[in-house]
C-alpha cells in the first residue's frame, strides 16, 4: 500500500557507529544519505545494483572508512539532540 517509515532510525544508528550504509532511494532516506558522500544509494528493486554497492564497500576499506566517518559527522550535525534543541 506504499506505507513506509519516513527515515529509518536504523540508518542513523548505523552511521552514528561509523558504519558505511547502503540503502535504496525510497522514502526520506535521501535526506540522510547522499550517494557517494556519506553512503551509497541504489535504485529500489535492483538486486544487482545492491550487490555491486556491497561488493564495492567490501573491496575498498578506505571508501568504507570515509563514508562511515562522513555519515557519523552528518548524523551529529543534523540529527543530534543538540541540533534538534537548537532548531
């Protein structure tokens, strides 16, 4: 029926732990993850694209670290308690 969460908390939780994230371009996920900047986004219902993104992260530890750090920074800047209170 198209009903889905706006922004899954699990992605923010993973990024808060410096983990590189791969997700699909659905719902509000693009508000958190910018493809190539702080994670990887693939089209929905595209298993080959998902597999390719996961393989890319497996083969490139420096990319994993960079995306994980950038994701961590964005979660802290945009979604932390302090950022919310300030707004």
